[in-house]
C-alpha cells in the first residue's frame, strides 16, 4: 500500500519563452521552473513545461519534474511526468499528486 505526502510549494523561478505564435492568440511556450517543497516532502524541484495557450484561456501544459530531497524522512531523488490536463490554467492554483509504491516491511 502506498503512502500520502503533503507539502507546500514555493516557486523559485519561472523562465518562459515563446517559440511559436499564431494570429488569434494561440501560442506555444517553453518554461524552465524551480520550486521549493516544505512539509512531508522537503527539497527542491526543477521542471520543464511545454505550454499551449488557446484564445479562450484554456490550454495544455505537459511537464517533467525532477525532485531532490526527502519524502517522509527518506532522502533521494525522483522524476515524474505531469500530464497536460493536470494543470487547468483557468482554475488557478494547481494541485499535483504523486503516487509511489509503498515499502515492503
């Protein structure tokens, strides 16, 4: 059985560059971002996002993040992919959950 870890996230950096733009408000951007985690997860994360902006404010945002620190007191590093639909831009603050296998006793 897996465990649940909760943490607050602080943004440490956001470098967004447009690499393609169309008339009508559509565009594609690339983001390098940095985060700090406090709580059950303690450490630093860095992510790469590919953002897709639609004229109506919706879009997609697939990402890959690398986290280094500790989760539940266990130190290490992990990387994960974040699906495009997990960060609904129109709804405001994102919420992410990671699922990892539990430890064998």
